[in-house]
């Protein structure tokens, strides 16, 4: 069974992240907030595709569901400043 920490490691090994938080406690369903400079200028679908590419075959085998919020560093700063 996969842990949230393992999933976080898989993502950060293949995608530059300024911030990442992965939650999940059943080993197959996860939620993530991912902030990456690689998302700049890309639509949300393309951002999610970058995360899926970082996970590779794990999305087909180990991970049943991944709900994610992807943000550029600029969008992340704006979100944090509004809190």
C-alpha cells in the first residue's frame, strides 16, 4: 500500500515543486496541492498531465484516485496572501 509521503516523493523526484502537500490514509485515494514553476503558462489540464507524467505507471497500478490542486508560484503567493 502506498503512503502519502511516498506519493509526494514520487512527484518531487520528477517534477520541480516549490510546495507540495499530499494527504491520504487508505493507500489508494489521495489529495494533493502542488506548486511548481513548471506550471507557468500552462492550462490546468496540462498542469495535471505534468503530474501524471511525473507519476508514470504508478497512476495505472498503485493509485486509484488523485484529486489535485495545481498552482504556479505566483498563484500560490496570491492565495496565501488572501488567507
